[in-house]
């Protein structure tokens, strides 16, 4: 073993986030470092961590500037933690912060560290904008010139096209298709209707609005840049209103994915505090839940063997096997709503005897879940989805739900990601 002699339980002490904001709205003037620093400071303040050295802070962003190569460490230095606290940047697209939580949990479980923070951040409003490679190459040829003539020669070859800005790509490099286009293909394969997607989106907004109204998010979200609550939630929407929206990816009559049943482009940041049971007890901090299992998976979407966002369909049964559990052994299901079609495709796959046998090598289908236990406080379609921040947003939410529901035992988290990957986890409520 890398450290210690026994695996320790990993406590989720709690988490905080800033409100999630639609891109180019409340956070248009700030970036990843500003937002994640705010989330870190909130955790440091709530749990009285100022001046303490933590074992590690692991987080990341899907979209970031080259200057932010050491983003997390820079945020740590501005967070109020002891400057000797290390920081680690990771990136697994939409699964980044859930993967960060698993990494921190593994270090705690092995005894390498006693406490750490996991998180994520993303800003669509502050994207890195570069110049074409042709311009870069001419600048480098000038830099390498051995004489004055060699240094200025490349500039005479500059053309207007060299100055056309290049925005971050929004497509899968291997296929040239956007995530929405891929998910539209999945919806057609699984025959997921527009009506079913819109109904799930409607429920997402209603649940999120109700959670805010009842005060559930009051101690999970801190105001930032004048915003006090997520600004994408539509309490006044309806299936009828959603039905009027035009398809966003397949614009023909066959298209089913719209701006209403897909996640909006979002800015935001979140973080969670994880610790050993002993560390939490010594400081008088709560244990809301245990982080007990995690799994990452990937599928072959490039050849067309599998849909881009179907990796969680594989990761969950593999994780259930580790845990000795069935799909029905959960009180809460937190399935990230990249698109409502993705959620419905995954649920349909688990219900399919043929799919479970042929793709997942299972003798029996995983079966159905109780939809009344799904995304009870709203999902990503309503709350928003700052790519790397969603995982720990869900961890903090689910941990609180488990702590407050005395009859509950465990909850399941499933997050699909770009690149045909998925990250899943199990949280359990402390007993006794």
C-alpha cells in the first residue's frame, strides 16, 4: 500500500457553490480563477479552515486559458488556507469534479491525507480565444530568425485570414459532431420521444424551483457578483411552452433535442470538503454521508458501436458489482441531465434485457428505477451545467439529502462526459 495499513471511511463534511449563471449573464466579467476562489473561500469560511494546511485540493476546468495552467494552486493561495496546501488540476470534461472527489477520497482512504477539498469550475463567458496556427507559425519563424532580414521576412507573408480568432471547438474531434448531435442520434436509436424529454425537463425546473422556495439550497449556495440564486430555473415553464421550442441539433421534423430539454451553457463553481472520520470528529464537524464507491468508464463511440453519452450505462453496473448492490437499492438517484434524452436513453438501456446481455454481459437487466427518487432537487437542465462544476454540485446536494432523510440509506450519482466517458459514485448515510 502507498500508506497506512487499512482502508478508512471517507466522510463528506459538506459543500458550497456559487449560484450557477447562464453564460454571458451575471459572470460575464469574471473567469475561472475568480469563481473557484469564491467557492473555496466559502468552504474555508463555513468550516473554519482559515490558516489550516489541508492534504490536497483537487479540481479543474474544462475550458481554461493557458495562463491558468496551475489554476487550482493559484486559487488555493487566495482562499485563506495555509499556503502550504497543495493544489492539483485535473480534467475529465463534465465528470471533472466528481472524479476529483474520488481522487481525494482515495487519498483519504489510503491514509495519505486526512482532509481535502474537491471541486470544479467553468466559464463559457470567458473562453480562451486564439489566433490561427498560420499566424503562430509565422511569429515563431520570426523568433527563430538569425538575422534582421530573417526575423522580418515572415511578416510580409501575413494575410487577413491569419488574424481571424479561433474559438474553442464545440465538437468531438474524432467525429466532428457536437454533443447534441451525438445525443440526437442516441434518442433516435432508443426511440426517445420529444414529449418524454420535455416532460423530464419540466419536472427538473419544478423540482429546482421548489427546492429553492423551501430553502433547501440556502446553506449550499453563497451569493456572488450580485447573484443570489441560479438564474436559469424557470418556475413558470410548462410542457406546452417547452413543446413550442424548435429543435436545436437536427432541425428537421425528426429532431427532438431543444434548448428547453438540453442543459444551457453555464458559468459557475462548486467545492466539497472530504475528510477521514477521525479528522471530522476531532474538529466537531458533521459527517453528512460517506463516499463509498466510484467508477469511471469509456465507450467506443467513434466507430458507432455505442452512443457518445452511454458510458454511465456501463459504469453503474460495474460499480454495483463492486458494492454488491442492485439498481433498486437506492433512495435517491442523481443522474446528470446533459440532455434529458441522455437520461432516458440510460434508463432504457438498464431496462433492456437484450442490451444488458449483449453490451453489459449481464444475465438479467438491471431493471427500472423509481422515477419519484430521481433528481429530487432539480437537475442540470434547470440548475445549469458549468461543465467541471456539476459533479461536486451533485455530491453536496446528495449528501445533504441523505443527512436529512432519516429513513434513507444511499444515493447513486451518474455523470456522462465528452469523449465517450462517464463517472459514477455511491454515497451512503451514516447510521447509528
